[in-house]
């Protein structure tokens, strides 16, 4: 089935970009913090088996991807169907083939893809040092610490992106998200060394 090309349909898609942005930041932040927490946990536990760490982190990454796609699709589809049904009742007409009706079918897919891929891509970026651990060891660098550094950078960039969206000072916005990530690491380190 071809996507409609009507101007009104494109307008509905443009309006949905703000929803997609929110999903991207929210789930991307969740994914980055989740993998940051796992990598930090592996680091303080003295984990040396990178295959086990990678398997666990990839399992979480795939779960975040599937959860992101399915949860966003199901919730957005329900919301769009509810809005469409309400509008149809108010207008006493079938709107399924209208621009609005077609947008109601396509938008949940768009939002779901954004919601699924944002944590997936960020998680893979954070895990890159583990994938290239042999090269890092050759440079006397700990791959877990490198992953933690990449995660902090990713979370800072998400904050900068939020600053650009809200048209506030980008550095302050980035630092706010970075502080949240640093506090997360500090809590994990505290409890990890307590037990």
C-alpha cells in the first residue's frame, strides 16, 4: 500500500515530529542509562569475561528495541484510533480514507520506529568499546571505563539536543542530563561496593 501524498497528510506527519522527538529523547535516555548502569555494574564487579558482559548488554539492547517499538506502536495506535473514532462520531462520517484517517494509521508506525531505534542505536554506541576491547587493551585502556565515558557523552548530547529543541542554553541543558547520569553511576558505585 502506497503512502498518501496529499498536502494535508504531510502536514499531519510534520505535526507528529514533536511526538517522535519526545519518544526519541525519552526512550534514548532510558536506553543509555540502562546500558550505563549495566556496564558500571560489570566494572565494579571486576568482570573480566567480555563475552558474558556483551551478551547481557546485547540482550538488554534487543529488549529495549522490541519494547520501544511495540509499546509505542500499541499506545499510539490506541490513541489515534480513539481520536479518529471521536471525530467520526462528531462529524457523523467515515474518515478512514481521509488524510486524517490515513495519518492515524501511519503515525504509530513512525513513532514506534523512532522509539525503538533510539535506545538501540545509543546502546550500540555505548557498547562499541566492548566490541573493540582487544584494541583498547593494547592501548592500556579499560573497555568498561571507555563504555562508561561513551555513555556519559551520549547522555550529554541528548541534553544538548533537548536544549536546542527548547531553545535554551545548550551547555546547561547538556550538563543537567550529564549530572543525572553521574548521580546514577555514583549510586551504583556506592551500592556495588556496599554489598
